[in-house]
C-alpha cells in the first residue's frame, strides 16, 4: 500500500549537524531528484531543524508522513508531491 507510514523509504539522508536553512535546501534538492510519490527519510536535529523543515516542505507541496523521535534526532518521512506547473 503506497500511503502506509511504515513504507520503506526510497532514499535517506542524514542532516544531523546541518544548520537551517541548509538542511531544508538539501532536503528540497534531494526531493527534486526523486519521482512524485517516492518517500524520502531525513534525519534532523531537535530544535529549529525539526520545527522548521517539515512546515517548509509542506508549504512546497510535499506530504509529511511521519516524524519519529529517535532519541537525539528525528526521522522525518516525506512523500514527494507533484512538481509545480
């Protein structure tokens, strides 16, 4: 089932230690390399990164499937949205 939050990610990037807004930019660029509907897992630090990046990605038209607290960092799963016309 494509929209299951337990889906295995198509790609994964570790952005722990990466400051804002660089972590958002890197996530956005990685999503642009993926096909619409694919799932990306991103590891983010607590604080500003996990507070800012999910909202920014949602505003770009992507779907935030899960945010999991991994004890020390967060695993964010994003489903790529359709490209803007």
